[in-house]
C-alpha cells in the first residue's frame, strides 16, 4: 500500500446475519471513536460514503425472518459489491466497517469482480475465532454470519455465491485465530484447501512465524491481499464488545503484529473490520482497539 492514497469508508449497519443483536451499531461506534480523523493523520485522504441502507429487522415480514434474512442480506451484499468494485476501479482503498461477518460476501465479491476484469486473483487473510465455512446443510443455527467464507470459495446459498462469478482460491485464503468450530464445519475446513492457523498453532509457532507463512500463501500468484478482521478473533479480555466472544484468542500485541506485518507487504488492497457490538462493550474499549488495529494495518508504526 503506497501512501498517500485515498480510503473510502462504507458502513454496513447490519446484524441480520446473526441471532445476537447489536453489530448493526458497529459503524457508528467506530465513527464516534474518531476513525476518519485518525486515518487522515496517517497521511491518507478519506472519503466517508456513509452507511448502506439496511432494513430494520422488526419491520420485515415473518417469512423473511424465518429464512434467516437471506433476501435482505443478498440485497445488502449486492449493493456493497457494487460499491467496493467501484472504489477499486477508482484506484482507492475500500474500508468496510460492519456489521456482522455476512457483509464480507459483499465486500469480497466486489473485490473479486474488480480483479476478475484483469484476470487476476486476490489473496485473503481472515482473522476470526470461527471458521465461517458452514453451509445451509451443516449450520446448527442457520445464521448467515457463519457462512461467508464458504460462499466466497463457491459453497452454500446459490443466491449468495452468484453475486460474483469469480471466487477466492482456497490456497490463497488464510484463516488465523480459529478456536470454536462446529463438528461438520471441521470436516468442510479440512477438505476445503483453505490454509488455517488455530490458536494452538499460534501458541506453538508464534505470531511472527504464522504471519510470515500466511503472507506467503495469500501473496502466491495474487495481485494483492484483502484483510477481513472479525473482532472476536481477539481475546475478549481486550475486546469484550463482540456478539460471540470466545476466550483464548489473540492478544493485543499479536493482533497488532499481524496488522503491522500485512502493512509492510504493501499488498493490502482492501480492508474490513466486522462484528463489533457496542451493546456488549465496556465503555468504548473495543471500538478504540479496533481503530488502533486499523491504523496498524494502514502503516502506523511504534517508531
């Protein structure tokens, strides 16, 4: 990532993919934590495009609720894909702030469309406590925020996989920090070809070695790297404001090291930070941590 560049922020205030409420307030929380000014202080131009329209859950008919909000999630993701593609076409950097992790279907679909026009592939580093590779037939809950990574490699709801004809190549997709995976999901993950590093891998190898491998996989034959950061990848001691906290996650320094190393590659083409739930937060702790991590991804250094 060569500075100075322009970053375009899109808020996606949706918690429709989850059964726990509150991630729809994430974009507002990050803006209140002074996101735009702090990114500008790193030398970037910043354009905040505002929030995508997301329908109020309670206003939707029962049928839509019973299908786990598939129809509105598809519409949100199609609109988001159009926006992220256009931002990249302008040679700017899309920064998507969510919202639950189902929004990644839209973010990445737009990225795939942009690079697909050039016959190029893109790599992805996905930091998360969960694998997000469930499909409608394997998910115990049916919630779509547990399915976006499966969709992006071409598995799952046809309505969602059709948003982009291009797909992420599993060998260029790296999952980091996973520690809470459904039984059927474990099988899908093992068979998928996705590269993954569990918390045990991080314990044994150390974050530096893990990130060095992750960057190698995400960079191999790709035009750049997309970073998808689910805040629940961090231990809830540091970020209590998430919908699905899982103990034993990344420390703050491990998370910052990951972002710093990705920034140093100068290969980041897009970013998203999701699953911040201010309703579950302690003060503004998690929002402030999220902004700080974002700044590390954008090149902020200790010295």
